[in-house]
C-alpha cells in the first residue's frame, strides 16, 4: 500500500463513525462509479463524501472543461486536504452534509456520485438525502453510489425510475448502485 493510501486509512479509522470505511474505494470502483457521467459541456455535477479526493479526481477527469462540480463533505479536515491537493477551477468544496444539498446547489444536476456511508444513517436521513437528490436531478441524469452490501437497493428502487446493482470488487466487497431519473 502506498504512503498516501496508508495516511488515508489512518484518517478514515480515526473518523470511522462518519467515514463508515477503513480504506479508500478501489480503483475499479472509482472508474465504475464515474461511468455514467456526461462529457457534454456546461453541466453541473455533485459528489457526496470526498474523503481525500480519490473519486473527485476521477470525476474531474470524466467531465467537460466547462462543467462544474460541487463536492459535499462533513469532515473539515478532509475539505482542507482536498482544497490543498486538487487545484481545479471547476471544483467547489462544500463543508456540509448531502442532506443540505438544496442550500448550496440551485441548478439542475446532471449527475451525482456518492460514497457516503448510508448504512450509518437513520432511515429518515437516508430517505431525505435520496428524495432531495432525485428532485435536483435532471431528466435522464444519473446517481451512482458505492456501498458494501445489497441491503439498501430496495430503497433506491423505490425512489429512482431505474436502478441497477453491480458487484465491482469482491475483496473488499463493493457494489455500485446506478440509478436514473426518466
Ligand atoms: C467511505 S468515505 C469515502 C471517501 C472517498 N470518496 C472514497 O471513495 O474513498 C465516506 C466519506 O463521506 C463523508 N460523509 C459522511 N457523512 C456525510 C454526509 N452526510 N454528507 C457528506 N459527506 C459525508 C465522510 O466524512 C467520508 O469522507
């Protein structure tokens, strides 16, 4: 494991209750979770749960130079780390939770990428985040979420018009839920 990955694992462990994970998402999952993002110009995207910014980098790589990315993160230290390590005018870091999306994002969103720890949230908070997300998503837009189990898939199916579950990695076990709005 690289020095950076070890540093991230230590930070994740220190904040286990809010990170919900010990390690960064695998490279395979970083690529899969960004696979639905549009490269069309002038689009708006949102990330939930940036950690040390590994998926953030892949989102910025996937979207057009004229698009914008709002990245939500509750941990202030992670926000500072990413602000210091990713220098990109398209990125706006929001030090707040996904549940407060509509306070900061006024535009329609073309795509969401999320690695927030759903399992650690109350039933109400899960539903609130997903409903708020669905309302902001443009028609034909996608929401992609990494999770460590199939357990929450029914809730996603209930809220989105189309949902698909992909097992991306076996060790560690990672599923990507791809959801769409018609
Ligand atoms: C499993 S880590 C994922 C980090 C990184 N994106 C990755 O894939 O490795 C989950 C991240 O979500 C953040 N988080 C937890 N609750 C959140 C919320 N309600 N809104 C936004 N971020 C949240 C945590 O602080 C943590 O950085």
